[in-house]
């Protein structure tokens, strides 16, 4: 009888749902990358480097990966409008290049197959409605929709964090450290095996840059391993963890719904362009090299340091725990690098060698992917206002940026089938950081 009543109630809810708009963002513009290509060009000398710089400026090309020296490739996103002309110019200058992605939209459509609908319009509409109907039922049963076979939306990720906090209350605490520009909670998961007292801690964040989907996937995997795998209990014995899987949830959602290649936050800037680069918005050497005051730039530093609610909330939270947090890891993609401050210029902290030794020990744990360790500005490019530099500047000794896989074959559009291999490869390296901080008294 109760079951019958439940079915009747849910059927009514289901019918009512069909008349209300389900997702307002559907009505916003969706950006297509049909015909866009990813080219990788390798300059061999100064003349070729300067030539590439010139065409980047002439065509306002978006750079996915910088080349810092001869024989290192630069990855460029090329709109279909310029491809014929650019082919001729590169051939004239005899610069070797390779087309890494022949059609960006196809690559995007194939990236996340479990989530992208692939049936006819009728089938898709039917399955979407069916899924919604089922979801209404399932939401009453404790559980979650998270896995590491596909990239998930913020709702799934937050659903999982809430599930963990409810299921393992002695281990997991979910802290909302603020709200994003569009009002989403900014969640940090605290994982600690002791209810009283504090141990030295490791901070990990993901999703600063919206389009780097592998980063929240790895951050949630780490949470899952620490909380749900009994064998990893030793990683909690002497260390507390603060993990924020999605630092820029507005941008992340925007990449799922409107523009897969969005990087920044989604704040209004008082111009036609939205958002600031959160990794140029932290308050150390803010506004320096590798940043832009142009609001439409991908590396717009924001109107002032910590102008973005996301960076402000994170910095307030971390500042309050600066004595406890000994390691700061921020997960980005791509390139397979462990980057050491400073990033604002080719400058080295006094304890650089200690930082490098620890990073090298961590890198030696990777089995599948090879990571390069070195100074951030030197290996990539100078870029001020990064979260890693800021964390280092407030006294967090071991502060690193991790550029996860790959090295450029797929770039930001890393197929979902790579999630598990990348996560499994990365996780064992955390042991090195645990061993380092476990002995520190706070
Ligand atoms: O440019 C960035 O913000 C990072 N690379 S990414 O491709 N993920 O955008 C590198 C940041 C390195 N750290 C600093 N420059 N502080
Ligand atoms: Zn990034």
C-alpha cells in the first residue's frame, strides 16, 4: 500500500517536472568547436621561435601549451578560418608541425561517452526523462552517483561528498568555506582519524581551471581512497587531509554545459567578457609577469588580488590553518610536471633543493606516466598570482603545482578512459608527502 502511494506521489511529481524548465543553462549559448584543430609546432631556433610568436599575435591564437626553449613544441588551437593560410605560412618558414586533434568538437563529443547521449532525439528525450524519474526515487536511498569511469557534474561530486560525510562521520567532515560567484557552495573535505587535536596536514585542490577535468577526477579519487579503502588507513595515522575537489565550480559547470574549453571563473567584469583566471588572482606578486589586465584575456588577473569569491574563500580558510598545513598540492593539467615555486619569475626559494628532492621522490613513484620536476617559471613560463606561490609565501614549505597527464596528445580533452590510469598512477606518490610531514609537530 505504502509502495503504491509512493508510486502515485512520484508519478505526479514526474508529470509536474515535465512542464517546468529543467536546466536554465540550456537556453544559453553553446560554443561549438567544429572544425577547430590542435596543432603542435616545434621551433628549432630563435628565428623560428620569433616567427611563431608573431603568428600567435597576428591571429590571436589560443595557446594550450607554451614552448620555453628550442625543440619544445607549442600547442595551438586553430580556428577553421585560418587553417589554410597558416599551413602556407608554416610551410614557407619550414617550421615542423603536427595536427594533434583534427576536429576538436569530435574529440569533445567522444571524451565522456557515458554522459553524452548518443541515441536519436526521441530516445535521448525518453532516457533523460526516465533517468530523472528514477533519480527522484533513488534520491531517497542513501548512495551516490560517483565513479571514475566518466567525468561528473558538480551535483554528482557534491552528492558524493555529502554521502561520505553522512556515512563516515567520524572520519569525514564537509566544510563549506564560502560560495562561488553564482552561489554554489565551495566545499573542502576534512579527513582526519582523530576527533580531537590536530595533526600536520596536507592540502589538495582541484578544478581551479574549469576545463582541466582530470583534476577534480583525481582529487575525488584521492578522497575515495583515503576514506573508503581500509588499506590506506596508515595514510591517516599521522596526517590530516584537506581536499577541495572543485575550487571553481561555476567555471566547471560552464564547461559541461556551454563551452568545454572555458578556463576562468564566471564573475561579471563590467565588460562583454566574464571571469578572471583564478590562478592569476592570488595575492602574491599579483599583476606581475604572465598576467593580463585585459578582461577578455584567458589570463586576466581580476580587478584586484582575491577579487574572486573562490580565491578569497580558499585563501581565508588556508590562512587560518597555515601552521597546520605543511604540504600544498594544486592539481592542474596538462604536461606531466611537478612544478616548484616561484612561478612569478625564474626565482628560487631558499629551500628550493629540499622542495625539489621531495618532488623527485614523489615523481619516482609514478609507473605509467613520467613527470618532469623543476621550477615553474623555468619549465613552463613566468606567471604571477598563482595559488602555489601564495601558499609558499604564507609559509607552507612544500607547495607544488601538479600538471597531470597527458603530454599533449589529447591535452585538456583527455578521454574518460584515462581517468583510472591517471588516478592510480598518482595516488601512491602521496605516501612520500605523508612520510615527510608525519614527523612534524604542529
Ligand atoms: O598557467 C597556469 O596557471 C598553470 N598551467 S595551466 O596550463 N594548468 O594553466 C601553471 C601554474 C604554475 N604556477 C605559477 N605560475 N605560479
Ligand atoms: Zn591549470
